[in-house]
C-alpha cells in the first residue's frame, strides 16, 4: 500500500541533491539557511542506521508546507545531532528561534520508550507532547513526522520493540495528529502502525480491497463521471469530483466497532467533491440525493457542527447504480486543505498572522486535559477527548453541552460542576427519571437530581457497572474519596476485599499472602489503597486467582504448572499434543484460574481448578495421575460457569437479570429459579458460557446492582 508521503530516495543521493530538494520553492535567504543546515547534518547522517535520517523527516515536513525554522530544527533535533551540535552552536549560527525549536524537539526525544507497552512512560510522553503543543505546536509536528519515518524503518524489522512503539503510536501519536487536524499524517501513522501491530488483520483487509479493486475502480470511475456531468449541468463550475482512497486501519476499526463484515461497509466505494464556496456544498448534496436514494443514518453535517479539531465537511451515503452503496464527501477546497494539513495549512506562528481559532480551541482543550487528570487517567482522558464521536445534550435552560460518546447522567453532572456530581442522586431525561447508568443520546435534555450533602458511591468507579465513562469525572470521584478519613478508607477497603473473597469462594486465601501479592507491607495499607480505589476490583480478582497455587503447595496435591510450548486448542498439556481435554463440571475452571489435569480412563484429561475439593481430597494412589496443564493461546474459547443469585423476590426480577445478561452479550445456557413465598426470597442458578474470570466479574457486578439482589456468587 502506498502511503501519503514517500521520500524520493534519489533526492538524497548526494549533498547537492539533498540541498536542492529541501530548499525548493524557498526564498534566497531561506535556501541559504537550509543548505547550510543540510551540510552540517550530511556528515553524521550515516550514524542513524536503525533510525530514520533527519533528511527524511525534514522532507516529510516540507511536504506539509512547514516553514524554514522547523525544517532546520528537524535536522538538528535527533539524538545523533545533539551529540555533535550543541544548542549554543545552533543559537550562534541559526538564531534564537531555531535554537529554541531544536531544544524543544530534543526535550521530546529525551524519553526512552519502554519495551513493555502500557508502562507509566505513556503518561509522561503525552504530558510532554501536550505541553509542547501549548508552547509551540511546531515542535510536536517534528515529533509526528519523525515517528512516521521511524515506523517505516521498524516495519522492515520484527521485534517486540516494534510492536510497543507501533501500539504507542495508535494510542498517542495518531490521535494527536487528528487533534491538530493533520488528516493525511493521521492516516499514515495509523496504517503503518496497524501493519506492525496486527499484520494478519492488515493483510486480510488489504487482500479484500485488492480482490475487487479493478471492478471497484471501474464502478467509481463511472459514478464520478455521472456526478461530474450532473454537477456541471446545474451550473456549478470548477467542481473537482474524484475517488477517495480508503485506509486499512479505518476499515478495520469500523468493522470492529459496528461488528460487521467487509462486504457490509458503506464507504469502501468513496467519492469526494471539492467546490469553491459553502453554498455549492449544499447544492451538490441536493443534486446527489435527487439522483440516488440517500442512506439517512449515514448522513453527517460537519459544516454546521464541526468536529473538535475544526474538521468541516458534508458526509452522506447513497444507493448508487446496481444497488451498491457509495459514500460521498462534499467540502470546499479550503476545508479540504484544513482537513488534510491542519495547522500546517495556516501556520499560527508566522509573523503578523492571527492565531487560528480552531487551533487555539484545541490547545485550550489539551491544556485543560493536563489540569483535570493525574497520570493514571491522562492517557484515557486524552483518547476520549480526541474521539471523533460526540453526543450533544441540553441543560434544562437549553444550553448545549458537548460530551463524549457513551456519557451518562453522572458524566454530565461532573461536567457541569464537581459539587453537582458529588451530590447527584438521580437524573431526569426529557422529564422522565432514568438510572444513573443511562447512556445519553443526541438531543436529550438532562436534569440532575441532587441531595444536600455530597456522597459519591465507590461503585461509580467500577468501570464494568457503567456509571461513569469519562476519565475527568472518574478522576473527580477518586479525588473526593482520597480526601476522606483514613479510617473510613480502611473500613471500605476491608469490606470490598471480604466481598470479593466471598464472591469467588476464596475464603481460604491468606490476607497476608494477598497483601504481599499486591505489593504492600501491611494489611492496613492494602485496605486503605482499596478504599481509595488505588487497587481495583479487577486487580483483586487477578490476585485471588493467582493465589490458588499456594493452596496446591500446602496440600501437596498438585505440582506447579509449567508453560508448554505445544498447544492443543484452549488447553496446553505438558509434553503431550492433540490430547482430548474437557472441563470438569465439579469446579468449572475458567481462564485465568490456576488449573491441573487429571488423566481419566478412556476420557482423556479432565481439567480442574487447582483448589477443587475433588483434587485436594484425592487418595494417595491417584495423585500420580495428575498432570501439568495451563491455558493455551486460543482466546476464542468459551467456558461453562454457574453463578448463584440470592434476592428478595419481586415482579420482573428474572426479566431484569435476563436484560442485564443480554446487554453484556452473555451466552446463557441454563436458568433455575426457586421462590420461597413465605420469606419472599428468590434463589437463582444461571449457567453461562464466558471467556475468562474478568468477564465473569463484570457479569456478577452488573447483576449485583439490580434492585433487591442480595448476593451473587460463583458456584464451585
């Protein structure tokens, strides 16, 4: 696949050709500065064998119409350049502006990227990137261009570091390019990073695009010709109509988010129309809808409601000839320039020119991101803020509030003011009372119901319950709890831990052992951390699962599992391949439970949980039939598990439980309900197929929130 920018290697064959290439279309003074900088960097360019040369980075910036100072800063901003040319040297030879830009670029490059994706380095990387945007956006443009060229180098290698850098690109760099309106650079970063992170999915989609490329191009060519004639006939002159290239990452993302196949996509066949003014945009839209039937749910007016990064365009989809859907984007040439080149289309730092309003709005939003979030929520908040999907709701006074997609009434309350969020106890949507987990829709009028005293619930911090979806609101709830008394943290933390131990039938797990597993010296420190929500329920569940191994050692019943290099489906059996395995019904093991295999007579290997009573109570002569097993790499497998629900009986209880399970897309295989009319109690056992204990914890948490439910436990 050919990306937006591809440097002409012949342009960098010699010093002279490099100088000509980078100084093209420059004034005489600008050309002299660039030529001198290229000459300084030419002698050290071969010392960057595993990294892109600064010449390629400068060339990409030039293709984005970058100004001379930033091109020179890109040449001197690399680590190798820093070893040979000091900031003082650059200041003396190139002036204060270029020296300051170079210093900013080098500051961004100081961070060493961890091989382990998900480390705390991401928050610091993002913090520095945002601070650089606030101070001088051009510094970040160099970093984005450098990262693009770095990915091209890494794409030729196969290493864990390539994976982590590509994953970081999708998390931080591509969204930031999107925020700055750099559409072309965003697509380029996403596609090449995706090719590194998931080469199988990348090749599958690329092959699907290639299979029908000839017929698709013929279809688009005919469609473009027809639309061009119709537009000209209606008196719209100088309109440019052409096919729009598709980007593999965006196709994959849409298939994943909408859970559809490649054949169901509306915008594989895509056309763009460029016109001279705003009125012509809507005229072309009317022409297209008069010729072909529009697909109403695929229409978006980003001219009337621009995206946060200033993107403006009309998007529609129609049923074209032969009944095939075609996406049409309609915009002015100025809008197109903004969409493709963003801040590079109108540099805010050119002398005498005003700061672009969209750029300033973006900078203000990023500055607020730093103020509202600590490191734990910074990356999450960044991704949410840059999400192109937004929801627009109204206050009771008619004020429009812009929220992230998936926001709830609690998110809305905290968006208005922290105190309103803390005192929120309910909400009305369009005059009707709804639960706090209600997902807001466009056009909803939201009224927050409050109490006198602030009293947030710790359940609000549990992501699986769906009370809060914005990192900003979650950070404010957590901050409130951090200000509460230490004694209350201890009480709440102990209660939460006791509840999880009981829910997962893990009463034999030692609190001291669990404390050490979660890296605390004292039990009270652990309880306080849980009470402050510094230790999440997911971390507690993971530690409880892991601690089945000490139980095995105490019983001398099970040897320590050893990872196998040979996989047989979802279970690895040590030293044996393609062996029949089945999950024992007595304990219903689910990943990542600690497990052990028992060799049966004629039925292969039965998989038990390591703390299963049948395993712990084996007779001495049968223990030699135990075998080491572990979970394989088949993450598509589903496992049977049962949960036990105790609740006060009421009308609609079973319906509400079924609705909760349906919302979570759980495959229910059995439901047994007993009612005690005298005590008004309901006793339910529900069998289901799930993939892991994390999914099980989410299911149990969701049901526990239903009205009248007393207790939810996993059946052993």
